[in-house]
C-alpha cells in the first residue's frame, strides 16, 4: 500500500463526533445532518445516528423535535452548555 493515496484515518468515538458537531456549528453556523456526520466519518447513516443518540444520552447534545410530530428535525442538534458548579451549601 502506498502512503500517497491513503487518507488519514479518522478516529471514531463519541469525543470526535462531538468535536465535529461543535466545529461544524462554529464554522457554518448550522449543525450537521446525520448524513453529513456519516459522510465525514465514512460510516453508515444508522451508525451516525447511533453516535448522535449516544451523545444525547450522555447529555452532550440536545435533539430538537418537530412541532407537528415526535420526529427529530434535520438540523436539530444543539450543544448543551457545560454545567457550572455553584458553591451552594445545603
């Protein structure tokens, strides 16, 4: 195998998918679609959906739903703000 025609292998885990979503939001001002995530990492759409669902479960992103149905919106990814610690004693 020649090193010239081999692209750099993208390491795929939740952290890299989250970073891609953040960078996409920052650069383009719109979140990526599931298809764009799949194309970027060269994975299936169902695998990309599973990664985004895991990010949602881990409370990193929020997935906006359609107002007319319970389906998610194409560009409905929202980055959740980091929780700030407060010095409140009980």
